C-alpha cells in the first residue's frame, strides 16, 4: 500500500506558559515543509559514533504573508524562542510537540519578487539524547494542543502585483526585482539561534539602459530612499541613509539592462513592522 508522508499541520507560537489562541500561527498556505531529525554524536578513537545529542530542525515556506505574519516572524526572531507542534501525514498522525521546556530557536527568510511573497520559517534545537528520544516517542500518542483551525484557506492568498518602484525606473520597463531579508544568527550550545543581524538585499533590474538613465542612477546620493508597494496595500520602504545604492549597466548586442542594488547588514531593531499601516520599514539606528 502506498502512503503519503509529509507535514499535515504546523503551528508556531511564542514561548509563554499559557498562550492565547490569537498567538497561534498556523502555517497554512505554503510550499514545502520538513522536519529533519539527526544525531549529533561523539566519536571515539576508532571514529565510531556514540549517542550524545538529537537535533530537530523544521523548515516551512509560507506563501500567505500578510503584515500580521511578517510581524509575528519579527517578534519570534527578537525573542529567539518559539514553541511548535508538527503533525505528520502517516498512518498514526504523529504529533511532534516542542513546548515551553523543549523550545526551538527561530530564523526567517523573507523574499519578495514579481511572482510571490514568501516567508521561510526555520526552527531548530538539539536536546540531550534521552530527551530527544522522549520527544520522538511521545509523538506517537500526542494529540493536537494548540488548535485545529489550520485548514488550507486559499482565499487568504494575497495577490503580489507590484504597483510602484519609487522613481528610479519606469515601472513598465522593469525586467525583474528581488527583495531578500534574512536573519543571520549565532548558535547556543543547544543549537538555538540568537539573531545577530539582518542580511538585506534589494535588486531592481530595468530594460532602460540609455546613457541618461545610467547617469541618473549615478547621480543618486547616499541618502536615497526606496519604496515598493503591492496591490494589497503592503509597502516596503528603505529610509534615507540606511542602505547605499550600487549601480550596474550592460549595453550589448544580445542584452541591455541597468540595475540598482541596495544591500547591507542591519541590526534586527532596524526593521520596523507597522501592522496598522501595512508597512515594513528599514530605518536608521
């Protein structure tokens, strides 16, 4: 008999003793998700593995990323601690629970491009061998604790059409763009992440490459601002002097384009998520 395996349901929530249902984040509309369990052994003189730690790592890439979800991800990264339950698709519907004592560290990767707005959740920790075995063994009899209202909800999907790119290029000539915001972390002895800073990159490529356009890009000062808005009202903005522009142009027989790049590393506190106004702002610190 063929059986479909995978992640049936995934819920992430803050590490508190009595979380409210409003704090549950059900990763519903998503791409791939996986739970990887590995041993982290000690080696003897003959290079043989002896039981030592068991490591758990969950990755799930969401395609529903309203401002509320981005705000939650920012809060999780700031706290460095989340609880989680992952229910598997298999004959037993195993439920892996990572609670208050056996919590996970948290990282995220946010990406915005012409086709989609994705947010990858990355949760990881390692535990003493017997504790890790207990987490695995308990999965066989665990029931969902943190709500079952996590069905697929395609009506929540946000169309990602981009309306406006500041005033660097004519929007009708945009060839491609990509915004990437990733946490960069240190690891504790428990392999939990403590976010060190954000790695930010925004690349905008246009088919406009005539000399006047390239000169206009070169004339941009270090205090340039940049903003992107989408059809759901979502706005991403880089304030003055936070990231500096870098320019590139190619004029050839087979291709021509100009490119504007904003990139750098920023403290987590430089990212401000405004739920009320549906904005993500990178500001000076």
